[in-house]
C-alpha cells in the first residue's frame, strides 16, 4: 500500500478508537459555544506555550481554528 493509503488507514483507525472509547469529536461535544470563541482565543493568546509555537497566530487565526474544531 502507498504511504498515503497507509496514512488514511491510520487516521481511520484513530477515529474509530476515539469513538470506541468516547473521546469527544469536536468542541461542540464539549459544550463550547461559538459566541465564546473570541474569549477563548484571548485566553489562548495569553498562554505561555504560544511563545514557543513555531508558527505565529493572531487572535483571528485561533478563532478560525476553534470554528473548524466545532
């Protein structure tokens, strides 16, 4: 099998495992609301780990990540 096929099979296995053990599939399952994303992003901007992230993110970038994770 090609590396791409193997990667897709691994992704499918991880998704199945997560479902089997009850890991939430998105922020919605955790009770997050879209109206909270700006506040969540502001909090993320204050996290010390952000300083060592190899990619700089704006508050708007973080809000978009939350939208996609919903």
